C-alpha cells in the first residue's frame, strides 16, 4: 500500500487477472485516452495490460515507491476505480525528467463523479509534501473540464497554458504549493 484514506487504498497495480482486466478496460477507452497524449498509447489488446504494468514498474523502480502510477481502490470494492500518479514531469524533449513534479489521475468512467480522483490525489500530495517538496503541478489537456475541476478542488492555482513539459505540448497548468 502506498497510502490510504477513509474510503480509498492507493496501491501498486498488480498482474492479478482483476487488475489486468481493469487496466485494459480503462486504457483502451477513447473517452479516457483522448485526454492522455491525445490517445497515444491506447490499448488495443488485453495482453497490453501486462506489458503496461511491467513498463510502469520499470519506469518508477528508481523512485522506490516515492513516485509512480498506482491503483485507486475504494475500500470493499472488487476492482480499482482508476489510477493516480505522482512523478517528475518529462521536459521539452518529452523524455528527460525535470525537477518539476506532476500529480495526475485517470479514472474509469464508471468511477467518475464520486470524488475518488480528488481524494486519492490529496493523499499522495500530502504524502509528498511531508517529504519537504515545495510545489507540485497538474497538467491537463485543453477541454478536459472534469480534470481541471479536480485540480481546482485540490486548491491548485491555474497558471494558464504552458509548454514546459511533454515535448512542448500546450497544457493547462495548475500548481499547488506546500
């Protein structure tokens, strides 16, 4: 377990059949993936889910659990609601990690509207701020009003459109200071 709240457990994604099915169900959906790099990386085969878990583990292993992409699981639920992430933002080249940290969330449509993204993000932000981190960003594709609403509910300040990260993509940018 990474962290928890009264309603949620934030944990690593696993290779269990339930997690793999849920990962595929989330990351194969156009209504989710259109907001994540414009659909790049959309899964088209259930076998992609296992590969995605492996790539997440490999990508975030150097951070020893401090940063990563994790499952959001409502307590007592049989499946995850989605993902929450905390990680270094990739720079203008789209690859090289910067010193800027990003918080983000990806929920299955059937889990939206319950406050899970806000609650999970708040938990990982609190955990990170306790380490001495001074600020964390959220970057959102223009038009993704639900994600912008989550950033506002977290108390983040809207900075407008910035192109500092993700290969220079134009992203609505929010910041939260400790």
